[in-house]
C-alpha cells in the first residue's frame, strides 16, 4: 500500500511539473485595458496565437466573455495595482505588455473632459512604464492616437497631412492629443535610458463589432449606425457640423494585424508608426454608406456639435517601408459587419426595454 501511495505522489508531482513546464513554455502577455473594445479583441487574438494572457481593467468586456486566462478588475491609476498585475511569475517577466488603457471616446467625450483625460491617462502611463522597467518586461506596446498630429496640418478636407514626421512642431487640437504626444515621448525616453524595447502606434479611428455604440463615448461609425438602425426609410438623422469633415476608419481585424506585426518584429527599435486606413471619407458620405448597407434612404439634418479637425487620414508610407505591410481592406466591408452587429444590439435593447414595461 505504501508503495502505491508513493507512486501516486510521484505521479502527481510529475503531472504538476509537466503542467508548469508547458505553461512556462508559453509566451505570456498582459493587456492593460482588456475590458475595452480593442483590448478585448487583442486578448482573443493572443489566445488564438497560443499565449497565456492576463487582462486588467476597471470592468469586464461589455459584450462578450473575456478569453483571458486571468482577468483582474483593478484601477491602473493606482501604482500598487499596476505593480501587482505587471508582475508575472517569480524570475519570469511578461514577454509582452500592451498598454491600451485610457480615458477616451469620440468627439462628444474628448471635447469636454480635458482634465479627466490628462489626469487619468497620464497616471496610468507613468505607473505602467515604471512597472515594466522594474519587472524587466520583454516588449512594451503603447497605443497612441492620430489626435497627436498638429491641427495646422488638418485644416483641409481633401489633403490632410498625417505622416509620422509631421507631429512636430507639436500643436494637437485637443488635450487628448497632447496627452498622447507627451506619453509617446515618455515611452521613448524610458526606452533610451533604461534599454527597454518599446513599440508605439498611432491609431486612426478603429471600429468594429463589440465597440461602444451608445452612451456618449461612441465614435462616428457606431453613432451613425445606431441612429440609422433606429430610423425608418426617409427619416432624418442629426449629424454634427456640415458633415464635410473627413476621416479614415480602420476595421479592428487590421488594427490587430498591425499591432502583432510591430510586436513580432525582431529589431530592437522601430519608429512610431501610423496604424490606419488611407481611405478618406466625409462624414456625410459615411452616413450614406451606412444607410446603403442598411437598405434605407436617410436624410441628414446638420446641427451644431464638436467636429474636430476638418480632415484626418492615415499616411502609410513609413509602415509599408518598415514592416512591408499596411491596411488594405475597404471601409464598406468593415461597416457591413459592424452595422449588422449594432442592429442586433439595438433590437435586443429595444426588446428588453419593452419587456420591462
């Protein structure tokens, strides 16, 4: 009997050792902001690639269950919380940390919450960088924004200038953009002074299913899709400004592809890169595109509201040169998927509202 007990104990030890060995052969990643739109999609992507993933956020993803191996509800403005989540295992740092956490939203949010945005996002980036340095993280990714570009280069709807080298002299049109630009410099300074491997991408209006679509923080594709899905043919919907302001929008799948290409690149240093589409479109034309996807004829009523810069478009020459890759999918393809998802969400919300009456 003693022999069998010993044999069973050895088997348990071997089983435990095998599990631990397999786990430690996996690459490990931390996603800060894993409860948000891009962060929750990134967790899924990393899991599909075989990573062990820890997610952290103030909230769980709103529209789906997180695929993270471990999800921590925590406030990244708190340095002790950040220190805890960036620590992976004793003597084993995270291979990759993705810093996507920020106070952000569409123009309806970032135009009226300057102090909140600068305070919260600034604290998060300070603490994440310090913890990544202390715990010797392999690579650190920071999500910056096209809002970092100077307003003077975006005064035309037809030919806005947003190549990476035009960010200076600095003059963003919002405090959100200023905070992103300052944080970029901080990540670059840590990279130089502490020999850290850092990647910085300037996102250009990322959209797709499972993104915020109501409540005030949603961006134009989601806001317009919500209005159109709730409208009938020949109805009139409100659009801020004259609708001639232009933007480019990037579907979430290509955003993730760009992130992963940056992180998988073996070089120590990469330049700051745009991750965005070069398909420029006016807000009026975006509205008509979504209406066409919905099979509805929609009229537009232009009202006062925050418009942002007159034109903004990704410039992809540098990312093509650096990574031999750039986004290529057409906007309509992503809008068809996104509109369908928002239509389903709106129907379910309406059903629940009627049910509660």
